[in-house]
C-alpha cells in the first residue's frame, strides 16, 4: 500500500532532539574526534571570555569516570530571567540552539564560537551536565540530563563578591558515543595551543585517572609558539621576528622564524580558530612576505638574482599568524577557511610595512633570509629541470611506471592502489588481487626520508618518482586532486619494526608533499596478520599476540595448525587476498589529521635530524608498544 505523504508526516524535532537524532551534523562524528570536540566547545566559551578581557584562568579536569569539568573566572553565564522567553538565561543558553551573547558586538566584540550552538549541543549529547555560576556574591546551580533540565536554576550558596565564573561538568552519553574514553594528550595539545595564542592566560589540565597535571602559560605568546614548533630543528636565528599591529578593527600578530630544513610550516588563526584551509588572511601574509624579501634582495649591492618565488621564500619558514576580528566569515567544507575579502589587503599592508622596517633595522638577519631563499630558488630550478626531463621520458615510454600493475577499470572512485613493501610481497599481491579495481606498486626497500632532504633529491629518488607518477596528482604547489587515479591508497607493509619504519617514511612523504590526500581521507593502512590458525576446517587470521592468546584459550586443547608470518612475502596470493586485500574481510585503517600542529611536531621528532628528542619520545612511549620484534 502506498504511504501517504502530507503535513502529518512532517516532523519538527523540538529543542535539542535534533542534535541527539543527528549528532554528526553538529560535532562531525560520534567517534573520538566528535567526543573531544565536546571539550573544545565548552573551553571555547571560556576563551570567548578571555577575548572579551574578563577571564585569566581556565582549568580542565578529566575525572575517573570520563566526565569533564571546565572552570573559568570569566563573568559567569547570566542567571536572571529573560524578558521575552520568561526563563533563566542560563537555562535558555543550555537548552536552546542559537541562543547566546555572540550575535551582536555589544557583549563580545570578537569570539571564536559565533553560531550559538556549542554548549547546548554538549548538553544534548551528555548523560548529564551540571552548571555552577558564581555571580554577584551568589553560587547558582542547575542540572540537566540528556539536554533536559531536571532541577530549576537555584541559588545553592554564597561566594565572595569578587568571585565570578562558570563551572561546567558533563559526562558524554554512551548511547551516542561508542567510547567515552578521553585522551589527555589530545585535550592538552589544544589547551597548550590556546595558551600560546592568548598571551599570559593560565590554562591547567588535570587527569584524575593518572594523576597527571599540566599548566600552560606563555608570556611570550605566539613567539613561544614558534619556538615550540622549532624546538627540534636547527634555526637560522634564535629569536623569532614578532610583528603586531591593528587596523580597521583587525588586530594582527605574526611570529616568524626560519630553520635550516626544507619544510614550510605556517599556521593561521582567526579568533583562536585554526583556519586549516587558509583564507584571505593567509593570502595577504604570503603576498607581503614575497614582496618584502624580493624588494630587499633587489636593493642589495651587485644582486643579479631573478625574482624569487613565494615557495623559495617560505622554505624552512615556521610562522604563526593570528588575527582577532569581529564577524569572521568562514567557508570551505570544514568551515576553516576565512572568506572576508577585505582582510587580505589589511593583512598584506600591515605585514609589508612592519616586516620591511624590521629587515632594514636588522640587515644581518635579513641577509640570512635572502640567502636561504636564493639557495631554495636554485634547488627549485634544478628540480624543475629534473621534472621536465622525467615528463619527456614518461611521454616517450608511457606515463605509468613499469613496476606498477594497473587495474582494468577506469573509475578513480572505485579503484585502489596498494603500495607494497618488497618485490616478493608485491608478486603475491599482484596474483592475489582483484585485477578489476586493485593496482599494485611494489617498493624496493626503504624510501628516502623526506624530512631530512631537499626537493631535488626527493624528485630524483626512483621509488618516490614511481609513487608520484602512479598517483597522478603531482606534489606541493602542482598538486591537483582532480587528477587522482585511486580513491584509496593503501600502505601494506610487514607487521614488524622494519614495516612500521617504512610505513612512517611513507606517511612522512604524504604529509609533507601531498597532505591533501590525508585531509580528504584517501590514505589507508592495511593490517596484515601475524598468525594464520587452522582448526577443524576453519581458518583464522590474527593480527596481534593478544588475539592469538584469546583464540588459544577459546579452542582449549583442540589441535591447531599455526603459522606465524614474519612478513608479507611468506603469504601465498590466496592468503594475502583473504586476510589483507578482500574488501569483504580485510581490516584497513583510514589515516586522518585531527591535530595538524601536533602531527607536524611528531614528524619532526620521529624523522628529523635531532636524535635526542627521538630518544626521549621512545623512552616516554616504550610501555605502549604492543608488538615488538627482539
């Protein structure tokens, strides 16, 4: 029978029901990323009080049951009765989407959370939430369960007249989230970032599960942020260049420091939001930097250097760009690109004037920057010639590398590329795959560590050249996602230490030269098994020693035929297909970047020149190793 479709079938979800029905629309996912986003939403309210000039201290506590408390010494959420809605402002803010004080510039001139959905969404997705507000000598309290108030807003005591602030305690709802286990390091990383961006404020984190406590306070602000990012690199000069100015309602801070490496790291923020996709403020900064260095270079005596390109000038650059402004307009798929057109010219003008003046006053430092850029320019031109020669060879011999075993279908959305460690495993993968949509590219040994070398050497590496050609997008400034040949690029290495090292080298290459592939979710890691067990006609593929132990306990005294794989090359094509490559039975992990700044720091530690930070990292995380070959 045909179902009727009329006004009766149109459902309006009241209050916060819509959030509980479709949580991913509001927090991105119900996995770890969405879970940790809840903490960010509450902390961002405290940071808005910082930006308004009323808050100096914030504390975050992870309780033993994975509930969270966020305390600040801001003005405290108002508790008086709203004249229009006839209920307490606290209850209104906590239970109504798009209710808040950020929709005009009278309460908050600048704010990170501009959509008014933050804390009400946290409330909706929490098993319970408790709010305590200190205002005007009184302490106010209200409790909510799954977004609904279960007590009235009531005064529960008195406090000193000068004590004020907001305390929010919430426990994420396990009906919504698969796991509510918070990662202290993940939360601490964001809090550290906020402390850098807001000079002088104090942010604490306490993890009651482990007893760990950390405190972040940086009187040097973003200058210390740049030093933190460069702490494991050899820098050209000790103190970062710091510029600060304001124009047309926009406050701008820039900190710049060059290192002797080949990677550029520029992180841009608007009202403390990391604009990972860039935007008009970043464009203005890059244009100004290029103009300043070129003009300074042209003024040097006997300088015959042709015009330097932006990528030459940004090689080895670490920079933080932070602007505070009213009414930012965010664009892009993840709403992390600034779209205000007027900002480009303002930022460009401020950076150009202040940076040129600084270089004129510091000529020896300016010459270091110019020489670094000239050296990068020479390498770029040599790399360009190498690319042109490679393209000519590809045109003559066919565009794809000879070792690539392609697939028969032409649909990039369906096709997969397996990048496989070793010729032996590559041979098994070629035989075991589904030739319709799975392509195989075997790699010989370990690829070049791109963290330690310049572009020319990278482009001359045969294994890397094969990958770039097979993937089809190009790299760095030439990268074009529309030319991607494979929707999934799957790294398949041995389940041992050498395999992990090769995988890290590959991830370093993708992060530094094709980061868009990671951001857009195209990079995956295959999970080859450690064991194959046969018992009474059944076949099991197990990925860890713990899985093997559990199976032994389950099967008891039953006779088992056990094979332990030391590498992919020991698996025959049929086994490799069943355990690692069959989309119906395989396990693959998608690589994502939840925190680009922390990822950048870790790649520098693990793959950079300095040995001591790497040794310290290994010592700190040694107990977390699950499979160790000795």
